[in-house]
């Protein structure tokens, strides 16, 4: 006796990726031929003032508050950690460009 099998199609709602907008001060010049390895390693870092500018920008975005409300075994509520910022800002901003931020 063959069992009747019903196929249930589940409609999955597409959720847009949660990505911070790229700030104007980090706009990538697509006409530049400069790539990461064209810059000496000692110049790969950013200044403290640039880091503070980046953090201030991120903290003023609505996405920051949403990430702060997430809670899991590795993160307390009301905090945003660097893993979240890397996942939702740095990695998406640098995915298709030859240089980092």
C-alpha cells in the first residue's frame, strides 16, 4: 500500500540583508586602480580619529539599535560587538572592492 504523500510548499519571506549604509567618508573610488597590496602593510591601519568617526557614524544608524537589542549566548542585550559590526558593515562594504575600509 503506497502512502499518499502531500507536498507542502512553504512560502519563505525574503528578508532584506541587514547592512549599514556605507558612509560618505568611505566611498570607494571605482576608477582607482589601487589595490590592497599596492599599499605597504604599515599603511593598512586607520588613525584613532578615523576609527572614532566610523564608530560615531555606526552608532547613529537605526541598524545599530536593532543589533543592540539582539541577545544570544555570546552577547548581552544593549551592546553591539565587533562581530556584529564586521558582519553587518565592514564585510558587506568590502566584499566587492579590492581594498578594505
